[in-house]
């Protein structure tokens, strides 16, 4: 018997370990599932007409640092839009400046499109968040 085979476990040992792990996992699932199901079924169900969270809406009233947070968020939007503008300018310069090199022209077009799409997403970000929040509240 060689030295390397003596240190590695046999395939049969590995299969037995995997089988034990699977049995333990199955046992855990089958013992936990009835307990959780029973807890859900036995839980007291009050007949509440309305949830206290129905009228909750985001507000910064009385939040310490709300003005600073809004200012930082505005700076972030401004910076992101500036980066998008620079990307569009770089793409336009590459697109027109490389007339003989079609690969660089295509790359320039991609930069212009990426900058424009980025600016559009940044502009739509507050609307997207608001629509998603309203959709979450409706469900």
C-alpha cells in the first residue's frame, strides 16, 4: 500500500459520511416542519380591522440629521450626473476622433449610450423608488 492512499479516505467512507449528513438533514427538516406548522396554526388570530402600519409613510419629520442626509444625497446625484456627462463627452470625442479606427468608433458610441442611460437612471431613481414603495404598500 502506498503512503498517499493510506492518508486519503476510501470512497466508501466518503459515501457513508454523505449518507449520514443527508439523513441528519432530512431528520431535522421532518422534525422541525410539524413544530413550525403547529405554531402557525395555533397562533392566536385576532380579528383586527386594520393594521397599525396601513397609514405609515416615509417622512423625515423630526429626524436628526435629515437636512444633512438630503444634502449629501443631492451631492451624490450631482456627482453621478457629472460623471455621466464626462463619459458622454469622452465617448463623443472617441466616436468622432477615430474616423479611421472603426473599433474605437464603436467603443465611443457605447460610452455615449452608457453615459446617457446612466443619466436617465439617475434622473428616474426617485421615481423608481417611489413606485416600488407604493407597489409594496399596495400588496
